[in-house]
C-alpha cells in the first residue's frame, strides 16, 4: 500500500477512536439529561450502559469472521454510521425503551469499529504493528478526556451535557464517507474456510492471549472504576481529590501508550508486552503495600496506568501477526473476551471492596497481574513453538 494511503488511514482511524472515546466517556455526564428526556430516573436510565455493552459484545464476536471475508471498508462505513445514528437516536429519544434500543445499535457500531480498525491498522503497518496499535488506542484515551471536558463546558453554557455526545456522533458520521473513499476494496481481506477458524479456536496460543486480555480489561476497568472509592475508604483524601487520582490513572494510561508507540519501533512486541507486565506488577505490589498511605497509593495508581497502557494493543498486534490465516477472527475473539472481563471483574472487585475491605480489592489487582504474567509465559512458549 502506498505510504500516503497508509498514513491517511492512520489519521482517519485515530479520529474515529478519538470520537469513540468522546462518546463512551460522555454518556455518564449526560445521564441526567437522558433521564429527564425519557421521563426516567437515573437507576433506569443506567440500563443504557448495559445496552451499549451487549451491543458491542455482540458485534465483537462476529466482526472478525466477516472481516476475513469482506475486508474492512464496508464494515467500517457500516459501523461508523450505525454508531453515529445510534448515539443521535439515544439523545433524541422521548422514551426509555427507544433510547435503550438506540444504545444497543450504537454498541453494535462501537464493537464493529473497534475490531475492524485494530485489524486494519495492524495489517497496514505489518513491520511495526505494536507501535501503530498503541498510537491508535492512545487516541481513545484522548477522547475519553475530551468528552467529559466538552460536557462540562456544555453544561455551563446550555445546561445540558448531550452536546458532547453529538460531537462524537457527528464526527463518526462525517468520517464514514471518507473511509468509503480511502479504504481500498477488500484491503486486508483473506479468503478462509471453516477449517482455518476451527483451527484458530483450538489453538492454545489464542486462549493464552484470550485469558490475558480478559483479565487485563477487567483489572484495568476495576482500578479505574473503584480507585476513588478505595482511596476514600483507606485514606483521608476528600472525594474531589480521589476523583483527580482516577483522572491521573487514565492520563498515565494515555501517556503510557504514547511511550509504547516510541518503543514499539525499537523493540520486539514480546519484549514490550513483558516489560509492561513487569511495570504493572510493580504497581500492583505498591497498591497492596500502600494501603492507607496517600503517597504510595497515588504512586501505585500512576505506575499501574503506565504498565497497563501497552498491554491491550500490543497483545492484539502479536495475535494478528501470529494468526495470519485468520487476521480478523483472532482479534475479534480476543476483544470479545476482553469485554467479558470488563463486565465481570470490576463487579467482583466492587463486591470484595464493599464486603471484605480494601485489602481484598488490592489483592484482586495483584492476582490479576500475576495471572496475566502466567499467560504471557504461555504466549512466549507457544509463539516459540510456532516460529
């Protein structure tokens, strides 16, 4: 592929991930607006999160299979369009049922764009997959910062946060026709039969990657979701300061992906992944040891963010390279497993924090990092066998 086209696809994909982050992070600030608009309470309108999740999970489970047969162009255009229209429909719905249905459609688009973009960029930059995917996913984090900021400005100016959702949705809809023009037909598509996908699902390497990402997404979201509560219960920090530490975690994650982009062109992906897990282990140990200590706890959160940052994009890059016979199906399975972890483990961590105390919460993080380390060893072994 020509360099100009490759760079153009990267720019467009980064823009779409920026919009994904804006949309995802803006739903929370806009919940009060959506509840008022649909004549619902906050508890009921929280079902929008569930609809978004299940829609995304459903798309992630099948997108890879379609991608291996159809290529990314049609899937990207469809995913961006469905995501944008679903978000707009959700913000304009006058009933909760209609809003939930639109949220599910938005989730389908989200999952489709997520998987397709990661696979396409991995294919476009085969010599530096890890660096390219870390760069791409960094923009999701940037969007996650921009979204709440836009929502805050909109609340001050107009008393509503939904303009932040309109911004993300509008950007995705604007990008759809540009992708249609720029992405070559069947770029990255391969003709594969059922045998290749069956062999994929029986691969120990795939499931080693899968468990690693299931645990990673769960632990990452668990830390991001519960750290402010944890700090409020174990230290003297006020709620506002604890919330700021949560922002520091996501900032560290974004910075870590930027650094991984620089390192990804100099070191092998397996070295980058191993180094990331080592930093995450240090952060997890600090998390356990620093209970009740403000400085150590904040340091632990920052180190965890830096260590976690490259894990997802680097693992997806390695899996795409390892399963060249099914470059779409493999990441699709992994991203779907990650979503399952994101649903289950934060809930478990919250239960343990509230029922058994803060130490149990930190031990879940440490145990998760150790389990990821074990999966990394298996990945390294199976990669060597296949080499």
